[in-house]
C-alpha cells in the first residue's frame, strides 16, 4: 500500500487576543497545534479545535509552518532563541511566519540566524483585530523569498482577505506595517480628540459620531473605535480588543523608524505622547479607545 501523505502541520505560538482567533480560523482547514504559557488560553484553544501543548517545543514538532504571534522584538528573540526557544528543534525547510509588529530592526538578524538552521522567515505583520482574524479578513503585508512564501501560502490565504507582497526581504513587511501603524495611531488619537471636543462643546457625542461617519471626516478608526470611546466612560469600560499599550509599542516603532530615516514625524510624535500619558495613568491594559480619557477624563453629557 502507498504510504499516506503527512498532513500539512501548522503551529501557532501565542494564543492571545489575536493568536487564538487566528488558530481557530486555521483549524477549519488545516491541522493546527498551539501553545501559550497561560493554561486558560490553551483550554480555549482546545475548545476551538486546536490541539494545545504545554511547551512550545512540543507544539512545533514536525511543523511545516510556525506562526508567531508575539508582543515585541524581545519576546520574538526569547521564543526562538531563548533557553526554551524553539529554533534549535525546528526541521530544515520549516517556515516561520512572523505575524506581529516588531519593527524592522530585529528582523534581518532573526532571519539570518534561522537561515543558519535551514529555516526560512516570512515577515508577515497583520492588521484587522480579533473579529476579522476569526473571519479570515485580515490585511497582511509580506516580505519574504518567493519559495518560502509559497510554502506559507496555505496559512496566509486562510487568514487574509488582502495579502500584499511588499518585497522579497524579511523586514519589508515590517516597514510597510510601520507606515500603517503611524496612520492607525494618529487616527485613533484624532478620533479621541474630536469626540472629546464634541462633548466639551455640549454636543451629543453619539449624534456627532454618526454625522462624522457620513462625511469626509469619516475613517475606519473613527467608526471602529468611536463607539468604544463612548463606552470607555462606563464602569466596566469598553471590551478590550486592542490594548492601549500596544500603541505605546507601535508608535515607539514608528518614531524610531522616522528618526532612523531622518524624517520628521511631528503628528505621530504627538499621538505617541497621548498613549504614553494613558499608560502612565494606568490605562495600559484597557482598550486603546480609552485614550479619550487622557484628553477628557470624564464624559460631559449634552
């Protein structure tokens, strides 16, 4: 009898707000394993059809693709090359897909260290939030060698509604995502200031939001974060879909990239200060829509 062809095996490392819905989406069409240091997240993954493991090294055994959903460059290095890092146990020709925004600085060196092990890196930072992740409706920008990208295609095609190949170097994806985050961070901050001003002028903020959405001032971030900004004043606050301190990290990446390129970015720098103030005021773990409370600590009723 002919031997069976092994299943295309995917491992997701990091089952947090974005990693878990992505793993669940992938499990609809692929064999998916997962790991997260938090036992509760592993249990939720099992409920979603993802086989969860108690160590990252166990989870990546025989993986064709390892999708990393990490917080920052330091965590990326720890997951791959730390004391219990997975890089030494990956098979040659495994593809590591980096879905996180970590900035351009760390990626070339990471790709080089993986290449020494015969492992390819696909730089594929993504955007869209947990709901769109679960639906396979993400924007993913990619920098990768064509052969590595081809091997990662089954994963990326399930997750992305828009997949843009920026270039063939790991780091190219991070560069475009940095530009994306500049706009996202500024748009959220601007939406917060606009709705706070509406309240200060005695306007009904819900009606103001609806009117702005219908005109030239509308934006995705205004429509997406606006309602949550108004919920930010409730006792429980808005549901946490994107933590405020993520934009502390991302706007820091934007600032370093702009300075490295010798480019002034005063609007981005001003937005970064709002997120830093929010973090200093104890809002780091709240939804990023809570940045409105930095501008207007309490809601004014019309």
